[in-house]
């Protein structure tokens, strides 16, 4: 039942990405033709962010049930899982995408801005999206804060992984190895060493120590909390960027690029993995997704 809820959540999210991309692309075309007002574009952006917020809310509940399942979900390809950071994309990727989308023109002005020669650019747009100097300052501040928060979460994940091995798994493994060695005798051969290893690793069903159970439960709960915080960071970074810093048209273009990147990587990795690994492995097949935006 839990796995089914995870798959259903992902299915709704992909359906929302596809539907949202269509709406955003239509709005981008209307804006380019002068047929969309800022108010209309802002409404599209807000609908997109509401869908994101609903997805984060659903994942929060799932993470509290089994956060570990969202770190390397079986419904994604191995390539998709290889680029995940705490169950999703790095929040700073959205900002890097903005820099890339803006083009080389923005990079030139970044150097001017950093060196203090960009003050006169405050009133004119820079790069392909027309980023102003004031917007660039706000984006750079957001980027620094996001990288700092990413590093803090990465450090906590590393500590969590170290703790579950150090306390109590490693001491228990040592105790069992000592007991096995004593049972087999001090002068064991290479065959005896292999036997001891099997005794340590192959614990009979139902004989797992309560301490290990508790440690694993704490670890999974810790993963769930980290995933919640990572999702909130992803959400807050995107929200700040597209609703507080960028203009409605800039926000639409950035969201179009983000959704295109996500869906293209997903489609490409599925085709590539199916061609390389059939019939050894293929990603979990999802039922047809509804077309409505979550």
C-alpha cells in the first residue's frame, strides 16, 4: 500500500509537469506576441507553484512513513537516481538554470557587477531575459544562501549515515565476529575465515537485535526529516526566485526551461536504459497518468 501511494504521488507529479509545461509554453508564446498581460502571466506562475506546493505536501506525508524510499525510488531510472540530491534536484540548480537561460550577455555583466562597474546597468536589462542589476544582486544573494543551506543538509546526511554504522552496527558486528572466532578456534584456516564471515553476515530470521531495529528506525526517521527540509528548500528557493525576484515573463521562461529539463532527462534516460539493460532491468512501469495539473 505504501509503495502504491509513492507511485501515485510521482504519477500525479509527472502529469502536472506535462500539463503545466503546455500552459507555460502557451503563455510564453502569447507574451512574445504581446497577447498576455503581466497579470495573466503571474496567474500562470502562481498555478504552477501551487502544484509544486501540493506535491511537496504529499511527499512530506510519505517521507514520514518511509523517507528512505524517496532517496532512490525504484520508479525512476538509475540515471535519474544518480543525479538526485536528498530525493530531488539541488535547489541551486534552478538558479544555475536561470544563469544558463540568460546567456553569455548576463555573464559579461556579472563580471562588471562584481567589480563595481555595473551600477549604470540598474535601469537596463542584461542577458537574454533582461535581468537588471538589482535582480542580479538579489539572485546572487539567494544563490549564496541556498548553497549554504545545501551544504548544511549534506553534512547532516553524512553524519546520519556515519552514526547508523558506528552506533550500534559496527560494535555488534565486532561482537559477533569475536563470538564466531571463539567458536571456530583461534587457528582457523582461510576456509574457517569464510565460515566466520558467513556466521556474522547471515543472521537467522527473527534474530536481529532490538538495538539494530531501533537504530535503523531512527535512521529512516532522520532521512524523512532531511527529505522534508530539502523539499522545503527546493520550494522556497523556486518561490523566492519566480515570485519575488523575476518579472512574470522572466518567471514563465524560467519555469518552462525547468520543466523541459526535467521531462527531457526523464524521457531520455528511460529510452537509454531500456536500450542498454533489456531484459536485465527496466524502471517500474507507471499506469497512464491523468492529464490534469495537480
